[in-house]
C-alpha cells in the first residue's frame, strides 16, 4: 500500500499509523492542533494552534503555520524521530545529536493524518547560478577580458572561498567574485576581505608579486551593480564586469515530445 489516510483518528490510531509509516520509510503528513517545545541553540514554546506537520524518511521534521514559506519549527535530515503516548496524549519528538536539539510536538485534536511512499529519483536541474557562471568563464575566459587566464576555482583564504583566481595578460593577479544577480554592498565587502587576505599573506608567490610591483586586481562579475555598490568600487579600486549567467538547461537531447505522450 503506497499511502494511507485517517480522518479524525484517535491518538491510539494515529500512533499506530505513525509506526506503520516509519517501518515503510514513508513521508508523514499531519493536520492537527498542536503545541510545540524546542530546546537547543535557544529555547522556544509555541502555544496551541492548527498546523501542518511534515516528517520525511530522511529524518527531516517540519511544522508549518498557515502563512510564510519557511516552517515555524524544523529539524534537519538525520534527526531521530519517535512517538509516544503519555496520559492519553500523543507526542512526536525529533532529536538531533550534534549539536544537541530537541523538538517536541504535543498533539491535540487531529483532523487528518496520512503517509505516502513517494517515488522520485530526479534531481532538480538549475542554471543561472554562480557555478554556471564559473563554468562558463573557465571555458570562455575572454568574457572577462582578452588575455585573462583562470587558474583556480574555490580558492580557500581566511575569509572564505574565492570563486575564480587567475592572471591577466601582464601577469597581475585577478580575484573574481561572481554574482548571478545584481551585485550589492555585501558583494563588495566580501571581495574586499579577500583582497585584504592577499595583502597580508606570506605566500612566496605573493611576496614576489609585491616585490615586482604586480597588481592584485579585484573584480565583481555580475549582470549589474546597484548605485551604492558602484560608489564603493570606485573608492576601493575594485573593478566591475557585466556578465549575464547562462540561461539554457542541459536537457537530454534524446527526450522528445513523444516521451510525454
């Protein structure tokens, strides 16, 4: 049986359905009045209200209210899920070991409870993100400027990972910060931290660059930049290159319209 639905179940029946779903590694959905207690990085209580509870086979545990995209309470995958009845009341618990977190849901009246064995083996294919921009620039470095030679991606420095590191035709070091949308102040601050990391580095190559009076160029690469950020790059000596992210998805060419009939 791929799914099972109970309307207005007793707490005993709901507990039985929960155990059945856990054994089948199914996704559980509950629409019920509930009260929530959380302890971990902070301590919180959410008093009685009608909510949607979603429990996934990977250990994800989410509680949604009627508004907002984000859950009001949640636990990540690999959390340990269990249920128990105390004083004729059904409790659901999600426990995360590292860091230690506990999410406890006390159920009141249950409107609907169901489980479903969901089969979905596809991965979401996305494009137009920084990684796609990075792939495009590595294959076509002239997009940045003639003579640009990218050398490294995701280069680790003290304050994070530089998207692309390379050299211009005069052998000056180039640090590229990629943004798939309009670049703002945060992008400039991030790149400035990377430039400061290089200024303070004791790397032999960088010492040679400084001795030879080679530049370390910082470039924001994005479709556009806002006005405040534009003022900042002029003050900081940072450059801006307008590059749009790729828009085409890598769809399997063997799939035709007949496939969907």
